[in-house]
C-alpha cells in the first residue's frame, strides 16, 4: 500500500490576462512541495532551521530575497537538504486569449490551481494538499468543494484525497513552496525579458519530479513544421535510399517465405512510385496493403503491416520514411528531417509517460524502486533523463522565449 503524502502548494504571478497593463505578469506558476507523511517532522524541523538561518525565524518568502541571486542560491542549496520533491505548473499567459473564460480571477485560479491538484491526485492515491490562503473564507470553501467535485474523486474507494487552506505565515511547508515557486517565476520572467539569470531550476532538478508548461508548446512533443529547401547532400540521400532498396530486392526476390514476399512487394511498389511514376509523394499505407492483399489468402492488418513488413525492411537497412500520409523512399535531407520529426512526436511522449511512472514509484519508495532497473532497461532511463533535461532547458528557452 502506498504511504500517505502531503503536498504544500503556493503560486507566483497574477491572474490578470491584460498583459499590456503595467505590473501584470506574463506567467502564473503553481508549485507543490511533496513530503512523505512519515518524514514531515524531519521536514518541518529542517525548514524551521532554514527560516532561522536566513529569515531570522520570520516567514520565508521569495519576494524577500528579491534580486539577490547569491543569497537565493545559498537558500536553495539548503532546500536541497529537505526530504521533499517539487512539482510545478507554469502557465504562459501570453498563449491565452484575453477574452476567454479564464479572464475571470476566480475561474482562472480554480481552473489552473485545479490542473496541478488533479495531476497530483492522479499520481498519488493517498494525498493531502495544503495551499496558501486565497481570498475570503466563502471563496476558499467553494474552492475546496470544486476540487472535491472535479478532481479528488476516483473510481477506487481506497484512494484518499484531501484539500485544505492554511495561512502561509504559520506553515513552513507552504513557505518552502513559495521559495521554489518564486525562484522558477524569477528565472522564467527574466528569460522572457531577455535578461540573464542563474539556472535555479537546474540547481533543484534532483528534487524536481516535473515542471509542465501550459498551454503546451509545439516543441518538442508536438509535431513541428520542417521547411523544405534544397540541401547540398540531397543527391547522397537519394543515392543511398535507392541503393538500400535495390540491395534488399537483389537478396530477397524469389524468397518463398510469405513475410519476405510481403516485404518485397511493398518495396517494389514504393520503387514503382519513385522511379516509374517519378513521384516523390508519400504512398498511403492502405494503398500498399491493397497491393499485398492481391497475393494473400487473408487481408493484412495495419499493425501486422507495420510490424511484419515496414519494420523488417528498416531492420535490413532499407531507408523508408513515414508520415501521416504514408511511406516513401527518401529523396532529400528534408524527407529524413521530416521523418525524424514525425517519429519523435510519437516516441518522446511515450518515453516521458514511462519515465513519469518510474519517477512516481521512485518518489513513493524513497528512490528504492527504479522500474527501468527492475526491467533491465537502464538505457531507457538514461534516454528519459536526457529528454527530461532537454525539456527543462526548453522551458527556459524555446518554450517560453
């Protein structure tokens, strides 16, 4: 059974979408500091020591650090010693329509605070969320009802989720969330303004289980547009693609194995389009499967076609590129770039989902269970960590630039 956890939540930035007004922030960040309940006493003791050392025992607030980056770094280095993890939702308000439903302060706060709470509830079956007080008591009561109704209910009755507000002045956990949230806010805001900033998020990445930008960007996990243009190596791509196809046909034509026959027919059809029809367009998979069905007792399904025809051809060195429009032999560097883009659109999210499941179990077991290690696929762990680091870098640069 999973052990109960407590998440201390705070936010930075304002809810105003009229970004042209002076003083209105371009970002709104909601962040959580997650602690196993059996470590709460240690967490609170260390947080209190941090407050005594750097804030004379008063409330710990990121705004009180201001632009003193040296002091902020020293404080964050101390935060690394706390038994907790961090998670954050970064809302880039520049991507929101000014007249959308989120223009209302209460709707904005409920929806976006709720997005983070919902994600935490999905990850952790036994979770209590403690958030900084916001607005009047009537509003906070309605917010708790909103969270309970929209995010905290699950199919499994053994899951237990709670939500409550507290005064940040009296809760060191919420104050630590303020430090984390405020530091991210400062770093990203400086990036948007074209100013230099220490990489606070990188400093805390060993404790960070996720930072999500919303609304999502078009890169790197959504397909991007690759602009076609001539390239000095186009002719080499074309030569290599044709050579790989013809080498396979020379070796396999005449093979009576049904699977190999399907591969030969598929490749012959692609070559027919390329050389005879002089078409460099993609060929729909259904069109190719129809050709294969003419030589089969039963129609070939899409999954079988991909796993038993396209995949073995590629495994044998045949250069086939794909897109939502089908398959083809590449004729230029652009084709290869588009193929990589198309496949990264599918691969990256899958690897991230696997990695986030792994991170959740590492968190739930105090780093004692690594699912990649258990499955003897540590190389996927390395790939996931590289992708996660790239995501972090893009959050600071391209995603928010």
